[in-house]
C-alpha cells in the first residue's frame, strides 16, 4: 500500500476546518501572484528571445496559475458542512481538485511534447535565442523553488494533500526551469537543438507528474485505505481506551485529507448496553483527537474473559 506523505502517527496539533481553509487560501494567493508575474515574463521574453523552451516553461506557469484557481475553488467548497446529499461532508472536493490538477498537467505536458517533437523534426527552423531568456529562466528557478518550500511547509502544517500536490506542481516548474536554463545555455554555445530538447524534457516531466497526481487522486476517490502504519496507530489508540478489551476488522477510507474508520470493539459481555455505549463514545473521542479521523463507526462484540469461560453457556 502506498505511503501517505501526510500521515503522522505521533500526537500532533489538530487544525480546524476554518484554520486549514485560511492557510490554504493564503498560500494559494501567494502562488497566484508569483505565477501571474512569471507567466507574463516567460511568455513575453520567450517570444522575444525565440526560445521554445522558455515559452514551454511559460505555458507550464500558466497551467500553475489555472491550477491555483482550481485549488481556491475546491478549498472553498470542501469547507461546507455536511448536508442531506453529503452526510460525510464535502472533503472530497479536495481530492477531486487533485484529480483535475493531474489531468491539467497531463494535457499540458503532452502538448509540450508534441510541440517539441515537431520542432525537432525540422531542426533548420530552430533559431539562436537571446541571452535575456537565460536570465528569466534563472530568475524563475529561484522564484519557483522558494514558492515550493513555502507552500510545502504550509501544506504539511495543516495536512492538506491538495496543497502538497500544488506545492510539488511549483517544484516541477523549478525543475523545468533548470532544464530550460541548460537548454538555453547549449543553444547560446552553438547547439540550437538543445532548446527544443529542453522543451521536450519539460513536457515529459509535466506529463509524468500529471499522471502521478491524477492516478493517486483516482484511487482516493475509490475509497483507498490509508497506509498500514497509520491503521495500526489508530488501532492502538482504540485499544488504549479504558474498557476496550480488543479490536478487530479496522477498516479505513480516505475522505479528502481526513479518514473514515470502521472498527469492531470488544467489551466485556457482562457490561450493560449503556456502559458499552459510553466506552465507544470515549474511543471515538480519543481517535478523532489524536488522528485525522473524521468519523469512527463502531460495532460492539462481547468479550468473555478466559477465567470465566466456564460460566458462559456453550454455543450450539
């Protein structure tokens, strides 16, 4: 089972939906500002300097800008309270946004590859780029790396997979700007073909990341479980609840960045229904306080202590 980069099996501060929404909105608007400036700069200078690689990188930044608005849309809708149509809430809007981001990256990446390959088939049309393209590529690399570090810090702090996806989208731009810079340097040194080769590499990187994000989001939308380590951590928290004699059939499924858990709790068979109910309530409170669990659905099974088995009538 794939490891969830947001899982944290130690006790950690929990953030309210409002706090997570504010952090996501703030970091995403920072990204909007950066991507807007870089998109205009890269496309204008790319056309002026005749660098296909820089233009490709500008299109990538444009896709980042579009992705930022997708994130803002999903962040707004995922905070809505549960209703009759969505009794578990709207957290999966974030997962759907990650799927859209993945598809967006996939389409943009394939378009870059097509354009670069077409250019490589007619190498005589490749122009020598202007030195200004190199300066813009270098500035973009620095800006995107700083943006990535900032957004990833916020994403991990509030535990948002959607923000993690958007942060790595920024890192992909930083990596692509590095490739673009190398291609432009090669072009300036007398190897014009390196510029469209760099554009093709950028396209491949974007395509690969888009596939990864889209595939992971698709699995989460089809009720993928969290990783085994986090399941065991939740199981241990339930076992440590006073009155719980055992637990089995612990099942999980992702609900956005939260988790819905089903578990069978074993309590002493001699307890009253009210006592067993109080134990399950205590277990639910402990799990939601110590883990990113949205809801714990429990089933009670009677537990017979070994030293009293002889008092329990045999089952037919």
